[in-house]
C-alpha cells in the first residue's frame, strides 16, 4: 500500500503565542495513527480546528521540557479523559517528563485511560514499529533536548509468484522469506536469490523535526535525504548572537543544515513573536536553500514517495 503522511502544523510560534501562531506542536497522520511532536499550550484547540481527533492511536514525542513545548499536555489529557478515550497514549521525552505528568495528575486526577511515559536518556531509536522508526537525536539547547527523525522502513519490492513457481520454490514460509528480501535454499540444495523473484525495495518516507536547538551537524547527518525537514528558525540574521546565546537557530542556519542534509523540502517553524511577518526569515533561508517555506498554524503538507504538496490553510 502506498504510504502518505499528512503533516499538520498546530502551533508554529517560538516561546509565546501570537494572534496567528500558537505554541509549538505538529502532528503527522499516518495510516490512521497520529504521531505528535511537541504539545505547547493551545494544542488541543488547534486539534479541534484541524479535525485531528482525540481517540485515535497516538504517540507524542516531546523535544524538551520548556513550557512552550509541553504545557498543552494537561489539557489534552483531560479532554481525552472527558471523551472517554480508552486507547493507551504513549508519551516520549527527556528525563523529567514523568515528574511533570505525575505533578499535574496529582491535582487534576489520574487520566481515565492508560498513559505510558518513556523517558529518553540518550540518542538512538526510541520507537521501533513494524513499518517505521522514530530516532531521537541530541539537540543543543539549554537543557536536555531531542530532535526526532521519523523514518519508514524500506517497503519490500513486488513479489512475483509465477517466478517463484518457475524456480521450484514451494508456496509457504519460503515465499515469505523471499518477500522480505532473504535468499532461500530449497530441499534439494538449490539456492534461490530473493532478487530473482522480488523487485527492488522502495525507500520509505523520512521526516525530521529539530525541536529547539542551535544548528548541529548530528541533526544534519540523521536527517540525510529526508523528504521533509522541519527546523526551528527563531531569529533572523541580525540576531545571530541572540540565537547563539539562547541556544536557538536563525533561518539561515536552518537552511545551511537542510542543504547539508540534502533534504527535499525545508519548513521553518518556532518563529519568534517579534515577527508578525516572517518574510525576512524566508528570504534569508532561501538564499541558502531554495526549497524552503514558512510554517503557518493549520498548514497541511502531504508527503508521499513522489514528493510533497502544500494544502493551503483554510480560513
Ligand atoms: Zn521553544
Ligand atoms: Zn526551548
């Protein structure tokens, strides 16, 4: 089945919300599942506007424990309880996340459904699903912070049963092995190569999200050839020093990382409230990496293996 990922930006502001931008959050919808990155205040409101739904299979990945990336969790969990969610909710994030959830549960009451917290201690694969992985990459912010890379596993190539029969492979478990790219040996000792029976495997979709961070080469490496890189761009070039002091990136720095990683598309987010008009950030980024756009709240991107389309925000 051809996979499509729908990326919905729920909050695109840096540090504090503005009239048009809510605090940091985005979701990726993939085959009925919702994968959220960050959950700033106001996230549930934007979820309603974007028709994301509160009862779906869902995982949340928090980049770091600054309020603008996680204060949406208490309200979201409370709404899910009110709506009698039953499915488990998995939340991943740096150490301290468990204390945060415990602290508000103490006052608001325990969630009415299972909430599983996974505290990430170092970089690496934090979730390994059958069809995709989520990798945490250490970010360079003021506190333990992670960037995340969501990558689909290669899709096995097309299986040709006629060819299998022709080469004398009996229908059964050996077919399964071949379908997954493994060579097999028949009872009579004949070796059959998967590549003779199965077409080439196809690359999955890869999306990288920086969270808050100074530009880092580790993130560039981990995001290599991504279909989409979502990078914070809190400041413009004139505030490069401020970006450095506050462990953030400028739009130009984000573009340099995207160029280095040879991604197909860059989206800038976490835009400081000082820019009611972010066009200067876009100009500075595009000078380095032309395939750049600025995220807007409720903007939707559809990513498939052939490319990406932007669905404009409905007003
Ligand atoms: Zn932030
Ligand atoms: Zn931060």
